[in-house]
C-alpha cells in the first residue's frame, strides 16, 4: 500500500489492536466468542506499527481507539454494538490510523 502512495500521500488503516502484544490469530484464542474457522484475525501491536513506519517512511498523523468487546482482547467477551470510541487510556480492541508517507 505504501508503494502506491506519493510522498505526502495518506493512508487510512483500521485493524484489531493491542498496545503491547501481537497475536497471530485471535480466533484461535481459547476463550474467543467470535469464530471464523477459515480465516485468521491478527491483532497488531505498537511494535508492528513502528516497523511499518520505519520500513515505509511513514508517520502517524492521527490515531483513534475503539472498544468492540467486553473482554480484554479482540473476540473475547460479548460484542458491543455499536462499537465505542474511547481514549488511549481506556480498554480498546480496534484502532484507526491516518498515516502520511514522508
């Protein structure tokens, strides 16, 4: 996606997110309440975002956080409808980031 951007161009991404821990497949967690046996659901962490920014000459312009489940991670607990926008200090499961290619 970064290769398609010109310098100064923007990219918006949203994905399951946990600040400290990358999880390869949230749907395989023992207590998951949301299953898609044919698919995986990666939960990315700040480490992965930092690597993306370094490798692709990008910077985060804005980042939002959303609570989607009642549990600690994506797919754990009851689903919250509609999802709630929260602050970084709250519990969250999803992030939306606006990235600019420098």
